[in-house]
């Protein structure tokens, strides 16, 4: 099938990819004709990125690069940012929205990788493998069943029953665990899992507690001195979600006192900037604690999937204006119409803009073949399919509509 031509040549679309993104992302762009790709292995500091982003249309990052208001202000041609990871915390979404920059991520691509590792941690901790591993490395034969248990029959408490939490639920039940979960929303259970009415109820009955929540006002330090006191004695805590949902100092005190039998932590309130940097954490040196360097989703399979997922969303936005999955621009998807040219119009969410668009075009005798509008509190986003012969005239009219933030002819 012949590829739809775009108004702006694909080989002139400048793409900047940071933080050693997977080769699959580059391959996805190249397979669609995008060849002006610059790929860096590291993140860039704000001052470096302000210089590098000049003339860039598409920016791809992971979790280390910070997209601030100042960076967005310097981005003279930026259309979209792709976060090749689960979250978008590293992007100033409010500033991106005001600038009309679409922000995408890949929230589901590493679900299996995280879930598998979490299950593995359950086994390692409940069997006290870290202690035995350390003793063996030190030359001591610690063959002992004391304090070692099977997962089968143990109660698992999952905090956050989204994509990862529910996948952990399925795998844990296959291991014979009694699965319970707590979420701020009512969620249908997978298998025989049971939703707990409160966090307190979940904590007091669970042999193992695992967190799979985002970072926001409702989750920040939700595991604190008070909630830790409510955990079952001898329980295990696993946090492979966000670094600010667990008070690590309070956790250390509970571990030191023997109230908890183990923990596994992958994310921290402050993390080193790059591989090889010094790392400090109050839990270092505790033999019943597994510390990993934010690698919950770091598998080759996950990185490949993330590369394809995020890149494909950026390509659909470039070629069709599709914003499904965007965190800044309202989500719109309109199928292509034959014999038309497509124009994208991002504007301030003020009364009368759509009316102005339709009135101005109608007065000039311009027929709208297809149209779709969606808004969020800050901006509105319209996709318009216009008769091909009149599209240039329509484009000039739309540029002058009051409240216009960004306008683009797609094809």
C-alpha cells in the first residue's frame, strides 16, 4: 500500500532521541521514512537541552531528562515528546499543554518484565535467599530451614491494581497465593483475587505487600511510620513503583526491630543520574533487603516493546494528528477522508473557537468534510479534513482564529 504523502517531507523531520533508546525506536521511525534522527546515549542537562532542541520536531527521552518550562520555551519547532518509559513525571505537562506540544509514553510495554521480577523477589525473600547467598559468598554453609517458607497459601496484598498490579495478581495466584488488593477505584478482580475495603485491612492481613501505584498527592509516602505499624509482623514489603511512596527511614526502623522480615526496593526518592554513579541508601548493608537500581522493567523484551509503542504513537501524530495516549493534548482520532487535506488546530479552551472556525470557513465557501473536537481545561484540539482545492486558503484563515496556539497541515 502506497504511503500517504505528508505536507512536510519526512526526511526533514528532525528527531532527537536521548538516553540510549532501543534500536527498535529508530527502526520504527526509519521504516516510515524518517531519516533525520540524532541519537545520544545520555540524558542532557537543562542548559544543554535548551541548545540541542532548536529545530527539533520530535524529542524522545526516558526518565532522566527533565523537560522544563524553559526547555519548552526554547523548542521553536517541537511538535511532540515521547517518553519511552511508563511515566511522564519528568515532563512539565502544564507547560507542554500551553505550548501545544503532545506528550506520549508507553505505559504497558514493560508490564510483564516488572511482574516477573516481583514474583521472583517474593520467592527470594520468603526463602531468605539473600542471607544464605551472602553467607555462601563469605564461605559459610548456612543450610537451615528456619524462617524459610513457601509462597503457596500465603496472603499477598497488592496496592494499586492497574496493569502491573493485576499481572502480579495472575502470576501470584498461579503460585498458589491468596491474593488481595487495594485500589482507590473499584476494580474487577483477575481470577480469585479479592478487593480490600481499605489499606489498613490489606496491610494487617498480608504476608507480602507489593506496591504498584503512581506518584501523586494520594500516594506520596503512603507507606509511613503509621501504616508500617499496621503491617503484619514478619511481613515482607516490595516497592517497584515510585521512589516517594515509601518512607525508607521508617522502613529501616521496622526492619531493624524485626517487625518485618524483609524488603525489596527498586526506586528511591533520589537516584543517581547515570550508570556507575555513587549510590547511597539507608537500607544498604541489611542482609534481608534486596536493593536494585531502578531496573524493574529493564529487559531486552521490554525495551524493544517500549521503542515500538512510543515511536508508533509519535508517527501517528505526525502523519494523522492522532493523539490517543497523549497526556497534554486532548485525545482525538479521526480516520482519513479521501480527497481531503488534513489540518490540526490547537487553541486555548475559550468559548466560541469552534464556532469561529466553522463560521469563518463557511463564509469563504470552504467545505469541512470531516471534523472532530476534544478539549481539556486548558486547550482544545480540532482535526479538520478540508476539500483539497481549498485547504491552503483554510489554513490561512485558521491561523488567524483568536486563541490559536499551534496549527499544522498534516497532508
